C-alpha cells in the first residue's frame, strides 16, 4: 500500500480549507485537483466535513478562486520548466 503524499498547497479561510493536490501523469505533465473541507470541534475532538452552510459557501467560492489562480500560476511554471529542460 502506497503512502499518500500531502497536498502541494493548502489555502485557508477560518476553519475552511482548500487543499491542492498534484499528480504527475504518464507523459510527465502535472495535473492538479482541489478538495474543500471544514474543520469543527465536537466532544472536545477536531473533525472534518465536506459539507458547508449557506454562510460558508462564499468562503468556499473565494478559496476556489484563489486555488484556480494558484494552479494557473503553477501550470505556467511547469510549462517554463519543460521548455528550459529543468526537472520539476
């Protein structure tokens, strides 16, 4: 069983986070995906959920925009590294 790598970047707004994941595919290019989660305290223990209230949707939207911008920038870096022959 392989060990899962941590996200390449995590963006936060309060208890809500957007985790950006990197996957290198067979042709050597990178693909990025994003998961959203919310932390909450219950019975003196921290938990995570992927459900959001009406009030939290705007924070998720803002984090989605920031994640999109981060990934676009990273893809430009990836492309530049390929063109100069540098390893990622």
